[in-house]
């Protein structure tokens, strides 16, 4: 409903219509960017991305192109201003014939004072943006009263529904009614679909598209200097002014040295380039239009000749200026060519008369009207054989393309290149069939970054994403190689994961040990080496702050902590009545406890419980292993008698078959010599 009004508005304020006045163009470019930012935020806010707005109050100004009827000063809107009179430069510009100058419109977007980016204000944001867009369209005379009133009514209905929603149960058969698109939705779509500003390409994209060419007389150093300047200042060189016109880097500025191209020196500066564009804008436009006319004429001639003679294509391998003369000659003599049977083929305009092995007929670019009929008489006896060759080649080529297309569907590679080397069509077809045969085997892996190339030798470069295979390669061997590579990659990945896991566990264990040592105030060797980080005085002061009641147990030395005085102090200051009572208390505290538990020495008494559990668990596991072995050994026997597990059984000192290490083995029945 709002698309027509929005389309009309975007046409009126498009910056390209104000190229004759740079200040007006800048105003519209900035306002368009801010409007795009506002609409993107509002659309995201409506869909649930609750971000704060760019600003709570935004005023946008646009210069609008006047209508043909002459809107001018009578245009709607209270705060419109007449633009400054156009300069003499703009009088000679593109719109020199328009009598009325553009006028300025302004509109302000405002949010409520109590606005916060939360779920409760999603509806109010959309209504505020709709109100702002209605005001903007009304001031630009792009919306009629009926459409504006419909939009206002939709907003009022949405506000009432938000204030008091309908209490209807969502029944199983009740269809969800799709809400009509609001002004905000259609404005966002119109901005993205109809008016998306195409970004300038990068230098690499221009070079891949053959838009940057180099003269033969340039040295590599000069070419590198020109590329460096282009890469550094490409965004400043007004790319839309020379879009689709190849740049030839040479020794001077020139226009149309080759039809439809610009020539620039290798040591140009951005200011020189911009001045060249400004001085020659009409000549550049004329050159581009001439190149477009030439290309359209060439395409039209090829299309007409191909249609009349049922040709598949007409190729050109010489200068296009010479080729267009031959094309015009062929177009004038279509009936003569059909009479001599030059149909159902592919023609090529080259530098000499010839016939290719695949049935393509080459016509010399120097062919004249007088030479046409004698050439056709010489060609006619050979046409039947060449048409048959052409049909066979075409079938081979179509079969190759079908197999490659199916392989692309199955394996989804990044690219397939079967036509960059001098191979016969049969060899290409054999290569494509082998790829098609193993396509289902290669499908489980991801080939999106890999390009398959037909080449003389096998060459696999995983880093560059290139797999070169000869036409007679063994598909099964290639699949086995890929499986081996995959297994090796999985093994390396598993080892990396295990190594990372071990490092993570080691780090966690080191951290736990460090925290444990800090709790016990144990100074490790690392802390001793880096004594400047944590000095003894700092530890002493920290301990004094955390436990002030232990002050009387600290040693008087300021540079060394006496470990005996603070190893296991009493938890509170006590005065005992007798030495016996003090000794009982110390025994109860564990001061005289044996530091050896189950023959496992422990360094400090705080770790006794942990050590005991470790040793106990170890014994339990060993006993369980022995019992499992006895169960397995006695399976199926009648008597299963189990005795208590003793330490001798664990160490196997009661087993008669086990002899001590180093004890000489004595055969039975012999005694050692006396």
C-alpha cells in the first residue's frame, strides 16, 4: 500500500539527481545514511533486539527534486525553505532545463520522554517511526490523504490493542491472521531492495574482472607503484564516474585509446585523477556511450545471424573493429550462406580461413564481398564432414557438462576446471565420468573450498584448495587417499584435543595446588625464585591483618617467619591450671599425632585425611582386582572357596611359584656343590 509513495520519495531525494550541486548532494547522502540507520534500528527493535536508539530526537533534511508540474513554493509542509540559487556550473549541468530549483524539507523523529529500550515500548517505537515517515512523505508531496489516514488508523488500532488486548483463547482450528505490513516494514524493504547503494569493488575484484590493464612498456616496478596508489586511494577516485570502463595504466592520461577505456599514467596522484575526471566528464560519458552502442550493435548482429542460420554461437578471436565488418557482410548475405549450407554450426571470426577439428568454421576478418562466394564454393564439399564432426563434438561436450553438473550436485565442490588445457573432448569426458562415478563416495566430506582441475599430473594442494587430476586417474585410489587423509586428520585432531585437555587439567591442578599452598602459607620454589613479587614482610603483614588474635604467636623477626611458632598454634589463648591439663589439651588437638598413616609419610598434618583415603582406596581396588581374578580362574569348578585377602597375597610372597629376583634357579634333585 505504501510502496508507491516510498518509491516516489526515494526517487525525489536520491543524491545522484543533485550531482550539479555538491552541497545538496552531501545533505541528501548524510540524511539517507541516518534514515537507513534509524529504520534498521526500528526494524530490529520491533523483532526483539532491544538496543538503545541512535538518538531520541533526530531531524532529517532532504533536498527534493521538483515535479514536472512545478511544485516549488506551493509544496506542502510548514518549514520548507527555498534552496540557494544554483551556480553557473549547475546551469550548464545535467538539469539545466529545469526552471524550478530543488526545495528543502525537514522532519523530526522523536521518542517519548519516558522511553526505555525494553519490551513494553516495542509498539510505541513503531508508531513513532510511522508518524515520522508520514510527516516526511507528506512534506515531500508523495502521500495522499487517504493513505495517510489509513496509516494513522492502523497505528491507533495497534495502540488500543496494546492497551487492552483481546482475551481470546488460541483454539486449535483458529488460523493466525497475518497482520498487514506497516509503513515501517515497507520502508525498510524499499530501502533495502530498491535503493541499496552498491559498494565500490576492491582492487582485487577489479583485476579479476579485467578492469585494470597494463601497457607493455611499463616495468614491474612502475606497475607495482600504480597498483599501490590504486589500492591506497581507490575509495577516493569516484568509482561511479568510470564504472565498467577498464583502466589502462600507461605513461599519460587519455580517453578511448582502446574503445571504452581510460588511460592513466603509472605515477598518477589522486588529485590528478580527480581533476582529469572533472575536466573530461562529458568526453568520458561520450566514450562510455559509444562503447555501449558498439557492444549493442555487435550483440545484435551476432543474435540476428545466429537466429537466421541456426548457429549455436559466433566466436571472435581478432579485433572487434575488424570483426564487425565481417558480421555486417554475413548479415547482408544470410540467404547466400544458407544456400551453401553454412548452418547448424559454430562460426569463428579470426585472422585466417580455417576449419577446426571440432567442426568450428573460422572466417578471416579480411573477407570482402567479392571473396565471399568463391570461399563458399571451396568450403561446400567439406561441410558435410565438418557438420558430422561438430555434432559428435557437441554430444561429447554436452555429456561432459552433464556429468560435471551431477558431480557438482553430489560433492558440491568450490569449482571444476576442465577446459584450461589442450585435451580432447573424449579425454575431458573420461575425466568427468570418473569424477561422476566417485561423486557419491566423496559426498560425505566438505569440498566447498576445493577446486578440481584437469591437469597432466596429479597434484594435491590442500592449502591452496587445488586438486589436479589427469584425465585417466584412478577414482578408487583417489577415494582411498582421501579416506587416509581424513583418518590422519582425525587422529591429529584427537591428539590435539587430548593434549589440550591434559594441559587444561594440569593448569587446574596447578591452580588448586597453588591455592592450597597459599592457604597453608607454604612458599614454593617458584615463589622463592621470584621473591621480589611476594616478600616475607608482605606475607607477615597480610597474616597479621587477617588474624589479629595470633599476634602473640608470631616471631619477633621482621625478615623471617619462625615456622615452629605458627605451625599448629592453639585456636584461642588459654591459661591452663596445670601441665597435665595442658598436655591433655595438646593431645586432643593432635599435637603429638604420628605423621605416618598406613606406612605412607605425610608432610603436614592437615593432609592426613586425604592421604588416608588415597591409601585406603588403593587397597580396596587391589583387593577387588584379586577377587575378580579368582572368580575368572575358578569359573565352572565345583568348589569356590575364598579366603580373606592378606597383604602377602597382594605382594605374592606366599606364592611358591614366584621366586625372589636375583635368586639362583636350582633344578630339582641337585644340591649345590660343597
